């Protein structure tokens, strides 16, 4: 259902176009070479999400007319209101931000309004586009094909830029123009060679790291994922609270002093596998309940 604003915009839009169409047909408006006084405009937009079949001037001669610069700009402003949420936001944005023509100026208010409309449409467009698996696959294929066909000089320049940016990157912190000393380089190379000979080391680095939390509650023993993803499942108020409790349990397990601990939160959680200690934990818990 059209709003009152859309109705008024529609009326103004078609009045502009009707006048322009009559004058274009009567030869009063002609596009000249050099500085053009008029610009062609489709009454029903040829955008893919609106009226793509109305593009041809031969088939639909009444769908195109020559508008003045001011009329053309106003028509695009009105089209955003009439076809709200469509790609017309992009057409107005491109019209006012043409790289070839740097003489176009707009007010700060117009810029803000157009920018917001443009962003909203592009967000909706990409959300709809990437929600389909075939589009994701096609995009990755296109980018791969483009990279394969790229010129060698461009590829080398790109690689140089990346290597320059990553120069001096030590443990994830970027230090510009920082390099290892010759002594440090020798130590790193020796370590790499020694580690390559060690089968245990190779086995260790080839296995993916998995940090589990061993959790026991109401006679049920299970393996949860890291503290970050399991504190809610364990019934704790926050991640730091659960982390402190895990460290508390770890302490008594490492020191073999489970009998000294208080069975808080009616559960037990640790980084260490305590399956063999479940019987002892149940005894401690029963004693605490009886003494309470």
C-alpha cells in the first residue's frame, strides 16, 4: 500500500516525465555533442529488480525521454521514494558520485540521505545474494579464475606489498622495519632441523588442538568444549566465574587433596580427566550434604 509521500512523489515524477516526453517527441529537446543540455531517462526503471523488460527504446519508445540536469536529478530523488528499498538508491548514488565528472556537488544533508539509502540497499542485496550456496560457489570460482589470469607483474607487486606489511611480525604484533639478528636466525634454523627429526614433535603438531572441560553434575559425567563455549551449559553466571571454579577444581586434583575441598555449585569441572575420581567426589558431596 502506497503512503501519502509516495503518492505525491509519484504525481510529481510522472508530471516531469510527461512534459519531457511531449517536448522530446516534438523535437524541442535534442541531445547535442559536447556539453549535453539533456540526459536520457527511463520512466519505468530498467533495473533488474524493477522493470528490466522495458529497457528497449524501439519496443517501448514512450518509456524514455530527455530530461534537463535538474529534472533528471529530481526524478532520481523521487524514484527512491516511489520504489523504496529498490536498487534506485544505487543509481542516485552513482549519479552524484561519478568519477569521470568531478564537477557534481551536493549538500551534506543530501549526501547523508543518499549514503544511508545506498548502504541499506547493498546490505539487503548481499544478504539475499550470499544466502544461496550456488552464489557463494560462483563468487569463489570467479575470484579464483581472476587470480589465475592476472598478470605476473601485478601478482609480484601484490606479494611484495603483503610481505612489506608483515615484515617484523613477531607473535602477531606488527613491528615495522624489525628483523631477526643473524644469531636468532641460526637458532631458529637449528631448532627447525631438530624438530623435523623428532617423530614425537611431528605427531604433536599434526594433531589439532582440543581443549575440553571435564564436567560432572547430578551423576552425569561429560566432556564440554572450552570454557568460552560451555559456561552457560554448566549453569554459571559468566565465563570468568566458571574459569575461576575450573582453576579451583584443578588445584585439588593436582595436589591429590579432594577431601579438603568444598563441593561448590553441586558440580565439578576441570581441564584434567577425573573419571577415576568420581566415586570419591560423590562421597565428599554426600558428606557435605549430611553435615549441612
